[in-house]
């Protein structure tokens, strides 16, 4: 799990309104983890930093998902 995924999971777990179910939390974390795994492979890096999350990255991921 990427550190960004862990940070996202901790953020979501602390939210009280709306309170997320365990299944929703697990699904959100899984989606983010899959995205970051794709990005790490695409950038050929093992650790993703927030500065690497650009509009172009999200466009490319959308294209990848729709391919």
C-alpha cells in the first residue's frame, strides 16, 4: 500500500458525517490503491508523491480505464 493510500484511508476513517461503512471504506481504498499502482507502473516509480498527481495523469488514467 502506498503511503498516500494509507493517508487517504486514515482521512476517510476520521470522517463522521457521513459515516462510511466498512465496505465503502474498503472499496474507496481499493480504488485509490489501484490508481496509485497504475501510476507507479506508468511513471516507473515505486513511491508516488502528491506533486505527481496532475490533470494529465488523471486524463491518462481515464483513457486507460476506457481502453
